[in-house]
C-alpha cells in the first residue's frame, strides 16, 4: 500500500514550515505527523547531504509518494533536483510537487 510523506525545509531558524504543511493540507493530502519531515538547512546543501532528507530517503519504499510544495525543496539547483528525483524513482518513489500540479517527474529524459 502506498504511503504518503511530506518533506518541508526552511533555510533559517527564524522561519517555520507551517505554511508548507498548510499548503499540502489545503491541496487535500492527509499526511500523518510521523511521515512529515521538517528540516532547517540552507538550500545550498545538496538534497542527499541534508541529514533529515537522507533519513527520509532511507525510510521510503516502492510505491510511496513524496510531497513537496516546490521543486527547490528537493535540491540546490536543476541538476541536484534531477539527481534527487532520479534516485527516488530508482526505488519506486513518486514525487508530487504542488507547484507543478503533481506531474510525475519520474522517467523524463
């Protein structure tokens, strides 16, 4: 059975992820609190080098869905985002980006 996870990130301790959580909830996703991962780390850090994101990836299984509000949550630049999406696709995880209307990013060349 597919599980849904939410990854939220802010860059500084003066920011919160509450707006990202609210946006995902407003879009109709009911993500369990235990599957909502929040992180405070600069966007300049590659996704796979972010401690909380790395732990999240270790929890993900085939058919899971990872929801993010914007692509920049997944990486520091287009190449990092692509690499992250490819790594998730390789384990069977679908990324749902609210800003892109949920288009499936897996497998696009």
